[in-house]
C-alpha cells in the first residue's frame, strides 16, 4: 500500500494503495458533483499575509506550518507557507467572484495535497507530514443554509465510509475548544478501530461569517443591501485508507471490501504440462465473462510463480474472492471459490459464475459492515465518575460517555491520566439532567471520551 519516503514522516503511495484512494475519490466526487460542486485547483503556496488575515487560522496551524523563508525571486517579498489547508487562499478567490445573491450558493472543491509538519508519531496513512485530501468550500446566503450544507457533506461522508469502506461511523460535533480554527461549528464522523481507539474519518465545518469578514466575501441581496456570505469547508484524507486497513485487516494482510478493492476477483489457474491448454482456456473464458459483467478481475497465469505463492500474495492484497481452477474443475464444469474475509471454500457451477460472484461480493460487503458496526456498538459504555471512565478506557478501550460541564479542564483530568480525549459530543445538544461526572457542576453535554489517532 505504501513505502517510506526519503523525508521522515512522509510516504510513497504504492499503485495498490493509490488504486484504493482513486476509488474513494471517484465515489465521493460523483456524490458532490451531482450537487453542483465544481472541482478546481489552488496553489500549494500561500503568502504569510493571507494567513494573517484570519488570526484563529494562523494561530491554530502555526506549529504545523512549513515555511519557505527566503524566496529567491524579486517578485516575492514575504514568507511563503506550504498549505496546511486552503481557506486563506480560497476565501479571497470567493470574494473576487461573488457579487450578487444570484452567485450563491457558491460550491467548489479541490483534490490536492497538504503539508502539516507533525514532528512526532508519524505513521503511514494515519499521520504523515504530507497527505492527500479533498477540501470543499462553499458560500451561502445565511447561517441556516451554511449549516444545512455542512450537515449534507457530513451525511455524505457517512454514506461513503459505511457503503464503500464498510466501516460503521458515528456523527457528532467537536467540543468548543477543539473546533477547526475559525469555525462556528465543527462536525465529525468517528469510527472505532479493533484496538479500541477512535479515528476521525472526516470533518465538516460551518465557518459562519468569520472568514467572510476577514477576507471580504460579500454579496448584494435582493434589496441591494451588502451582506456577508456564510461559508463552510469540509474534507477527508488518505487517513481513510489507514482506517480501512485497521478495521478489516487480519494476520494474513488486507481485507478489502468489494466496493473499494482494485480487483474484486483473482483467478488462479493450476496446471501441469499436459493440462495447461485446457486449464488456461477455461480460466480465460471465466475471466472474460466476469469482466464483461463489470467485475474487476485479475487472471494470474504467471508461469514463474507457484499456486501457494499466488494465494499468499492475493490474500495479502485483500482481494475479496479467489477462484481456483485446476484439471478437476475443468472436467466437472465447476469453480472453486475462496472468500478472503472468512477463508471459506466452496464449489459452484461454472454456468452460475456471474450470479454467484455477485451474491458473494454483496454478502461480504454486508458482512464486513455488520461486524464492524456490532463491534462499535458493543464498545460504547457509560461512566458515572472520572475513575470509572479511566478504568473502562484502560481495561476495554472504546467510547466512554458521561455528562460533562463543558470545561476543558475536566477533559484534561482524564486525558492526562489515560490519554483519552473528548472525540465528539452529540450533534444536537441534549437535555442533560445529571451533573458533570468529573467535577459535579451542571452537565451541559454528553461527552464521548476515547483514545484516538
């Protein structure tokens, strides 16, 4: 999936890993372009003065910024940052293009790379100094429309992650002290990994008018009155691949859901000199039929590799179904199939290959999601005190819910002892009748604590 790069904390994405990202990208891109979002591209480099216009943004990303401090050209007179995110360069573009209410909603997106100069704990796909992502940016007429937009993208993230990656998610908000710099509301989709830690899959932000006021994004309404636009931003990254690997992988390697697998079926013919022609002919016919039906198929007829090597290699890559074809299968008019996730072997009629493969792929996709959802549901536990929360996190991991007063200091009491943060609170603030489980003050939120990536 990936290899280490010459610069520490960066990664080289291998063809198999890139193919997975491309399927994620193409699936989500189709979802947003159907909503009228237009793809663009913005520069990698951002002038320091652009970042300074939104103080919260600059302060929030300052420790992670990579700078070009001495540009070697006469036309560049200030420090240049390598983008950690693009609000500060996209907002001026919006300000230039938006004039009237007729220009709204204004919806654009870019598929790009960003750099956040993490200095510790870098891990391929999970936390790297450079990563690939999608960042969408919109301008709306009012706060209600901006909130609807932010929630629409959050729901699309849920659909993408559950339906494509077969990973169950929970939607929530980030607490006030953990919002995106400059955001009014930050929403998140979180998933629990098999090691009991939570992963943030993607975020969607209602930025209110904070960026509009900083960068002058205004429009004339129907009464010819100038108003500030309300903006949003939302993004997912190659971290999704890290979650995919952890959620479904096993000791034999990857287990890829059929919707995202670069190859859904691998056919391994097994022959000797006297059966080569018949076995390969039979295997090619099966491969052609499956490809004509729209499946992504690999026929592994390499002569210099034995069946055992091929089985191991394709298991490692996580291909959902392996079809083995030897002289017996040819003689009996059958196929031998092996399911990657369960390891189960079955035989079925050659004439039923298309329907059978489709049924098996659909069943595997459903099975992976249901297993992951069940695991997540079973690992959400309530705590009535800080000590109980620490004990649950230490012994079981997973999510611990408890009433919380909203004070960041209460979070620190648990975070300092067991390295668990508040990963989210409910999207709609509930009525909390119990006191904060940590300090005893009035409860304002239900906090979800977890160790996280």
